[in-house]
C-alpha cells in the first residue's frame, strides 16, 4: 500500500503539476519504476541545495525530520509520500525519545528507512542487525526496540524472546508491516505447495531479498528475478507447478509481464488440448474478435428486449463497429498496453499492418451494413466512428513528460463513458430506430441494461490497468474514485441491472420472459466477488470469462426468440 501510494503521488504530480519535480533520493527500490519516473521528467535530488524551486516528493521509506524542514526552507513544495506504516514507527520513536528512552532499531544499517528512523531518535538511536550486536549494546535504564517495517519476522521473534529473557524492562514494538509479515508467511506456504518459486522484485530491495531467502530455505527451486527477461525458463521445464510472489516495490505490470512470459514459454510444454485451447483463445482475445462476437450477441439481446426482429444487420453493425474501434484504440494505445497488457502490445507490434487492415475493413463493412438499414442509421454510425477516431487522435498532453494524449482522453473517465454509450447505441438504438423509427420505453430500459453491463466490463479492466493508465497520464474512473469505491460502484450497478429487467416485466414495459436476462448481470456480479477474494482467472482467461457474459446474454435472447417468447 505504501509503495503504491508513493508511486501514484509521483505520477499524479507529473501529470498535473507545473515546474520541476524531484524525489528526495530514489522513491522506491525498483529500477523499472525509477526509469519510468525519469521518463516523466521526475529527477532524483541527492543533496538539499540552499535554494530551490518546484516540488520534492519524500520517498516511501521516509527521511529524517531535519531533511524535510531543510527542503521547505530551501523553497521546495514538499509532498510527503512516506508509507503510513513507516510514519507510525517514526511517531513511536519520536514520542519515546522525547521522554528520554534509548531507541534500538532492528534493521539494515544502510537502508534508507532505518536512516530516516534514526533522525527521529534525537541522538538516542542504535541500529542492530544481529542478536550479537543487540547483546553488545549498553544496558539502558529505559529503552524501546522497534523493527524496520520490512524486517524478517522470524528474526524479530528471536529479538523479542531475547529481550524478554535478558532485558525484561524494555518495551518491544513489533513494527513490521503486516503486509510484509503476511507476504513472508504466504511465500513460505506457497513454497510448500509448488515445485519452484519465482520472486519478482528489485535486486536491491530488502523485503524482496527476504522473500527469496524464505523461498530458498524451503528446499524448493527458487529464482529471484527483476524482470521477465531475467527468467531462465529452461530451469523450470521439469516443474509441474510454479508459484510467483513479489516484493512490495514490484508494480503489477512487471508481475504481469513475468506471468505472460511464463505462459508463452511453457504453454507448448503442456498437453495438446490445453496448448491449442490457449492459442485459440489468445487469438480471439488479442485480435478483439471475441469482443466483437460479444457485442453482436449483446445486440441480439438488445433487439429481443424491444421485441424487434433479429436482423443479421444488427449483429453485423455492433460486431464490426466494436472490432474496428477497439482495434484502432489498441493501435494508438500501445504505450499503455506495454504496461497493462504486454502480450497484447507485442501482438500489435508483430501484426500491426494486418490489424490496421482489419480495423479499416471492419469499419467500412459496418458502415455498409448501416447504409442498408437507411441513411439515418448510416449517419449515426458514421458520427460514432468519427468520434472514435477523434478520441484516439493524439496531441501533446499537459504536464512535464506527460507524453501525447488526445483532448478527449484528458477528460477523467471519458473512455468508459464513450465506450458505454457507443455500445448502447449500436446494440439498442440501431434496432429501435430501424424497427420502430423511435426509441420507446422498452428501448430505454434495454439501453440502460446494456450500458450497465458494458460500463462494468470497461471499468473492471480499468481497475486492473490503473498503474499503466497513471503512467501514461490517463485519469480513468478507478483513478478518480479509487479501486475500492469503483468496485463497490460496479457491484451496485450490477445489482440494479439484476432487478431492473424483472421490474420492467412487472410494469408491463418488457415481456414477462425478459426476466431471464437478469442472469448475465448476476453471473457478472458473482465473478466480481470471486475475483476479489481469490482470482482463478488470469491473463487472457480473465478477459475471456468477462466477455463471455455478453455471449451468455445473447444466447439467452436467441433461445427465447427461437422459442417464440
């Protein structure tokens, strides 16, 4: 949490603030993240000058209070990105030091967090890295013992037991971050279940090194890597199960790159059916063909809810428009995809020319299908297509190092709103205008139901892609509201969608059999709950399951239509 918070504050500052931006020392212990910050024109300030300007971000590890004051006196605007768990330790030390207590810090003497903590001890601080060093300290009248927040829990237990036996008057505070403690326990449990453990994180990250030590002590094969390219897959070919864990400063996108690299390299080593199934699903997902199929099926549900005949034109317009626009979006969005979905980014790099043709041809065929339904629908789809092109047209973005961002992309949540509205128009308004010339009550209800499903699907992937979106300077709904609030919003929207259709049937606005379409949002809601607790669907399979809810809705509508209800 603390590391993620620090990185988010740095990226948000780069995207929103003017003037030079610095971090006082390296923000976190991850070279890939530091490289990104450098690309965003965030420099590292190693020494405090007499005079300065701009914004300085205090690193997640914290700094001595004297340094914070010196930065303010020099003229910098200071943003304190110290991890809240570290701030708690600082407060414990400062409070007891003011009362005359000696402060014993169990940790790595050269670690920046420990150096920062010493600044709060008012020259009463001592750092120990072993029991021998602890035993060698003078016996203080009043003393406290605290831990570096990423300290090894097993070692600190030994320290606590030693203090109980030899220094019973000392106050011992277990200040190891509960996330660190939990991660270490999980790494130990994970190692017992698998044939090999991969620990992902910076080589100079203390908590990552401890995870690697814990995994190695299990006797299982253990690999500490910094990025996917460091992984020697040949060492894992004989392993039937592989566990992956990561240090606190390892961003999600690096973990995702490692997972996708493993999947690609080891997919051919499994059984034939599993290998071919993954290759087939991978092709459908990366090319957006399955998403287009889902849009076509959703148009089937949208037309059936309104009582309109199921013309193939409706399916073609929704599917082809979706295929064209989403392919175009990913072509323009390769930088974000390189963080959010490295496999897709590589796919678009390798097959960019073919995908460009696919986007153009599907867009033209969608317009042809719209023209066959009349000028009004043709103009409507043409305007939607032009809006999609304008959305992806890139201009220089605001802020230092913000890169290129379109005017529409600068509007918070614009992608989710536009995608939701476009799908609703293609899946519901097109059949309504063609069949009835206007949109009735059933059309409005169908439009809201379709928009609810698409909004949840788009926002769900925005949650997963939060780190990459921040890097490229895009403010999605999860970035504006936060991950938890967004997830709560999605659950509320789906709960409303579950009840919405039956209520429409009760008041006579929809067919009594329309209630069957409460099942897709209910299934999607269940998927969100399962994903929150322990996701069993990773990579392309997570996307496949999510898109399958649209197919599920269309299949239900088709069965009802063929049944004459």
